[in-house]
C-alpha cells in the first residue's frame, strides 16, 4: 500500500503543465501519398472504368446507322446526343483527376466517330489512373460523379436500343471477362448471354 502511495505522489509531482498551442497557420497539405487503401480504391475505379467500357461496348456494337437519331419523345436526347455527353463526362473526369476541372459540351460527331471518341476519352482517363500521377480528388468522388453518370447513360442507350427495335442480348455481367486496362472497343466475347 505504501508503494502505491509513493507512485501516486511521484506521478502527481512529475506531471508538467501542458504547453499552450501557438496560433500558427495550418501547414499546407503534404503531397498525396498512395496508401494501400488509396491504391485499392484507385484499382477498383480502374475496374469500374473497364466495366463501363465492356457494357458501353455492348450497347454501341452493331447498332444500325438509324439508331443514332432515334427519338423517344420531344424532350428526350437521341442516342448520339447521349453518347456525345458520355465522351464529355470522361473528358471532365480526366480534367477533375488532374486538377484542372473544366466542362466542355462537344458538338456530336457522326455515330462511328462519336463511338471512337468515347473509347479514346475512356483510354485517356484510364491511362491517367494507371500512372503514378496523384489524383486531385478521391477515387470515390470520380466514381460518384462522371463514372456513375456514364454508367447510367450506358443503360439509357441499352433501353433505347430495345425501344427502337434494335435489340441486343441480355448478359450475366457477373460472368463477363472484364479486365483492368481493357477499355477500348475490342472486348472479350460474352460468357453467358440470354
């Protein structure tokens, strides 16, 4: 018991008062370092980009020339306008990722050229993600903004294909051979269509 009292007394007498914090300006953020979690999020974003390429490729492939201008109503966008917007989204994604956020509404090109533009912008974005260049924003923000939007528009084009009579087969995408870095028009053949 006497030992406990001595320790308690010693602890009380050796404590120093806390130094008051000086009113310094916060230091600038250090350069972004890639933690294992950040690398994992970046890889997941790259897989999502590859998934977008696979799914968009399926919706764009073998669409008849007339599909580009199909209208679902007086206020709806045509598939060509949607595809041009998807290219704009990917240009925006790259601009955001590199810290130079800007938006551009491109004038739609003919269907085949617009399809090529889509895959070209997708490739440029994936190349940036594959590099060692730091992201200006989090991978999650890139996903929740331009990439999720592009996935939504891919679904719109698929629906418009069915409405226009230019059907495409459904697919079990869980079984699809989607690979990080494969973001061009050439994709693996479907594993299980229905």
